[in-house]
C-alpha cells in the first residue's frame, strides 16, 4: 500500500475494560481495522489517566485490575478512515475519537519474497510424498494419507512410475468410507480391498521441469486440486497443489500465461471486491436445520451466512461442517442426502447450534495480497467479505485466487 504525503491520524481513547460482543473493545477495533484493509493500527496502554468522570486510573502493584486507558492509533488516507468511522461510532459507547492531519515522510513494509516468472515446478512442489502401490490395502492407504497436507495418494509401480491416484472423494464414493470419517484412521467397510479397485487411472501428472505458470493453468483448466510431479521417466518426485502455487504467488511469483495478463494480486490497487463471488444465502440464526438444507446445497460454495436481525454476519455453516458435527448414527454417507428428509430428524435444532463463529472476514477494500496472506496463514479456503456495518457481500475463495492469478481476470460473481 502506498502512503505518502498528507494523511489522517485516527486516535481512539477507551478503557481497558471496555468490551464489544464478548471481546475486548481494543481487540475488536483492531480486527475491524485490519478487516477493512487499513495500513496498520497500534494499541497503546497508558500508565495513568482520567476521563470524563475525573476518576484517576493508574497502574500500581496493588491495583492490578485498574481500568487503564487505552489508545488505538491509526494513520491512513482520509477516505479510508472516513469509511470505517460509522462502525467505530457504533462500537465506542464511551470514550474519545479524534482526527488530525499528518504528513507521512516514510512508509515501508516488508518486501515479499521474489520468485522469477520462469520458475519450475520442482521449485514450489512438495517433495518426499508418500505413495501406494496397486495392491496396497485400503486400510493401509488411509494410514499413508494421515497427516499429509493434501488429501490425495499417488499410486506407483515397482519403479515408482505413476499409474494412478486416489483421493478422499474416491475413498467415500468408491471405497464406502463414511463421509464424516474420511480423514480419520477408521477402517473402510472392506479393508482388504486393493487400492487399484478405487484409484483413478491414468492420473494427470506434470513434469518437474515444467514452468509453474503452465502447471497452474493445467490445474485451473481441468479443475484439479493437485497433481503428481514426475521426472523425465515418469517416476514420482513430488506433488503440486493449488496451495503450493498460491504460496508461490504470495511470495511474488507471476504465474500468468503470456497471452493472459496477470491479475495483479500483489498490486496496491487490487482489492477484495475485485475477486468477490456470490451471492451466498443468508439465514437467521433461528432457522431450523431442515429448512437450511436446500439453500446450503444449492449454493455453489455449499455455504450459508448466518446473520443477526440487522443482517450482520454472526457465523457461517458449510455442508462439511454440518456433516462433521452430526453424531455418527445420524451422519449421512453422502452430502446430497442432506436434502429433503435427510435432516428431518433434526427439526427443532437451529443454525445457532451448528454455525462456525469467530469467522475471519474482510472488507471490500482489503488488498488482495493481504487477503491471500491471511488465507494461507489461517489455512482457510473461503473468506467472507462484509461491508462497514458487518453485512455480508460475498466470499473470496482459494480457487478464485488461483483463477485470478492464472487467467488474469476473476470469474463473474
């Protein structure tokens, strides 16, 4: 983000004991400012002070619980600060908020790691991956998958030539594994079956000396999440996933093909609104689960936003989250069984009981580079985008980030 010349300094004076929606107010303010993509915020803790009521608050060893003064300070462009002021006014019920012009002489931040645009797959792939052979038993294959970052297992012959691949989806659809237990060590119904009976063959592979941008285009075009990486003889040397490529993009690698100009993910001018997808269904927290099944599964993201009476985001519920939380005796074996009568037995149970709270969300002006870094560090695939009042606008997905980097333009929302 560029920040030079005249800017505005925002100072928010509050008390250490002030809260907003079950968390410290100063932390809630920092999360708001970060989610809106402001240049930065600093929280200062005073040692003594008094406010409108003339009560002196100080730090002494005998007064460890004193309500010490807190100052949240932000320097950014005036228009960006003005945008968040209505939300700050709502959150600061007692305190002082000031604005003043400042002259920015210098603003520097950590440079992202640079990789050249002609980087090869071997530079970003995950090496040392586990593999199965065609006669590997299903229960042993599940153990090989356990603990790996990507949920796929390449299948090789005696000379490590790739002959197939098996994913979590294959274990569920072809191996009979319960969908809510697909990542566990639980044995499939027929543990003695060889993996050759459920693997996909032939597997799409990519050569280790191929350009990363070409491999990324292959993943996007074919809708793949990961591919085995092979040497010149077709022997397995690693795996390349969308996550590997996005980590490279976050490090400064341009992956666009020559005929498709790159979506400038790392540009100061590219914001979350340019990769926004939606709409996502919004439902009240009081809605019962059977009534949520259709909008949940009809959404292209298999996701619904749970909102309060004012339409502000309270949490999210995905189909995967719902299945994972069902009791074993109730969990359906396929997501499509959530439709219709699949959740009839949960009448009376509401979204408030099952939704995921504390969801990381961003504002529409958040720089895409920051969004990508947060997605990688938090290990999330979907990030809600909300306006200044907390109302959801849509989502940014990991897949859309990769599409934007490779094809040059985001998909239409």
